[in-house]
C-alpha cells in the first residue's frame, strides 16, 4: 500500500511526504512572485488585494483539489463485494 502525500487535519491538508512539501513550496513561491509583481504596480493596499486575489484563490483551490484527490480517507469503507445468493441449508427451491 502506498503512502499518500497529504493528511487531512481539520479543514486543511498537510504534506506528509516530500512530494506534498514540494507542491506546497511551489504554490508558496508562485504566490510570492505574484504578490511582488502586482504590488510593484499598485498604488494602494486595495489595488494589491484586488490584483492578487484571483491568483491566490486559483492556486489554493488547485492545491486543495490535488491534496483531496491524493489523500487517504480514514473513514472510507472498502468497496462492497457481491455475495452469492444461497438457499438455507436443507431446503430445495420451490417450483410453481
């Protein structure tokens, strides 16, 4: 059984492996780059917030989606298997 790169803690997913940590670092690096690029041309704090909002939201939603799809669900039951239908012992099927 392979280990998942993320573990769910409350509403959030924390990295459990190097792959999860690298994804978090890439997301943080991208957000930092966007922040500095937008802040360089902004004239106020609200300009910066309006500029970074779509990039930050898209990045965090993508990271959450990847973490949710690749994490193990602790309360998830295994898939049911089909049980063969048998008649009780000693009884023959009735014919009409």
